[in-house]
């Protein structure tokens, strides 16, 4: 029997904890009798520490976006809301849960501005950012509010455009 990718904590002679990724398999002799175990391990301590730091930074950034004193929204490549911070909720009256996954332009922009707002967002989805663009949004109570935003292209780790972030 074989065990793959088992994470095992070990301690060094000095008492330091080291994380090892272990692969183990039985060792048999010519007759097929089990005579031992062969294990191959890799020190993944630094990888785990880097992963923990990335998680911490991501959580810090999430908190920064959510609590910023500026309206921030995000849309994916198809125009659906995937980010909506507290300030956007305060301005519009719509919570993050209410807008998540909905088409920003079709649901929250008045008819006469849909084409121009859609163009700005489409431009950002093609790498052309727009600064200081006035976006008219509907509030939950049907009122119209004007928000001055920058439409910034959002990319993934590979540099592929995945959406737009609007920051006021």
C-alpha cells in the first residue's frame, strides 16, 4: 500500500518545527514479502509559511476594500457584480448579497446612461481604463445618485483580464 502527500510535522534537533510532505510505499523482497517502507519527504515549511502570509495579505486587502471610505464595486467579465463594499451599500441601500451576481448595468443604471456606462466598463474589460467617470446609479428606493468612479481593469495572476473594479 502507498501513501501520497501526507503532511507530517517533525521537530529538528534544536526543537524547531518542520513540515514535511511525505510519500511512503511498502518495500518488498524478491518473494513479495514486505520488508520495510520507503519514504520520500520534502520540506514544505517555507511553502506553508508563504501560503499563510498570502492568506493574511488577502484578508487584509479584503478588509481594506470592504471598510474603505470610498465606494468600490467589481464586475466579472460578463458584467455581473462580484464586489460591493460597505460604502456602495450605504450609498445605494443595496447590500452585497442583494447585488452579487446581478448585471450592474441592466439592474442599477438608468436607461439613458446604460450604453455609456456599458462602454466604459467594456473598455476596461479590454484594458482601457477610465478615470473620473460619473456613474448614475439607482438606489433601493428608486432615487438616482451620481458616483464619480475610476474604472480599472482587473487581471488574474497570469495577466488575463477577468473584470473591472470601480473605485470612487
